[in-house]
C-alpha cells in the first residue's frame, strides 16, 4: 500500500530545500538558456523559430514561464512532481513501498534535480515528460503515453527511434501475445 505520509514528507522537504537553495544560488547564464528564450520569443512573435537545432516545446514553456512565474519556479515544480512520478513507477514495478520510498529519496536528493532546477535548460522538463510517459506505459494507457512521448520528442528528439519499440515492447510483455499487443495499440 502506498505510504502517503512518507512520500508527502519527502516531497515537502525536497520542495523546501529547493526553494531555500534558490534564494542563495546564482543562476548560470548558459547560452542554451538564452537560445531557448530567444526561440520562444520568435515562436510567439513570428510563429516560427529561426534558430537551428531548437525544438519548439521547451522554448514555448520558457516564454510562458518568463511572462508568469519564472522558469526557475516551473523547474522546481516539475522536478518535485518528478519525484512523485518516479515513486509511483517504482511502486508499480516492485509492489513494494520501501523500494518506492528509496527511489523517491534518491530523486529528492540527487544533485541533478537541484542543479537543473535553477537553470534554464531542458533537462527537468525532459525528465518529467519521460517519467510521465513510462508511468502511463506501466498503467497500459498507451494513448496517454504516446502523446507524452510526442511531447518528449518536441523537447529533445534523441529517443525518436526508440519510442515505437518501447510502446510495442511494453504492450507485448504485458499481454505476451504479438497480435493482441498490436491490436491494443
């Protein structure tokens, strides 16, 4: 059974730590971050991105976040939600709350989650979408998973060759029948 109290404590502590560290952390002004902001402005102002090698979804998020809450708050929120999604995936796989809590703690204290939360880079959004995609694969919600994988590709197209294979593999191993797994898709 899912331990809501423990996962809530882990998430709240992680969120508080991220907010506290964000007060003292000087954001690194990566060239990529500047590029995403410029691409978002181009997309909103002209309807097209003129910068090469930039996928449209993250610049869209950066532009909207820049005009509202700020990308740092959005990244902190997404990295915190990712902890819960990783917890749920682990619980689905192992059916063991202890393992799921270990995964949540690992996600909550991993330096990756802290560093990228404070910088205008795609990693937090990308990991959030990938985890959500896998969560829905495990839940056999192939339509939601496929939509999320498309969104993943609109952030970073580095797994496009694997997505159909992943969806088919999950379907096949769940139903142990090629015909049924293809029909289910």
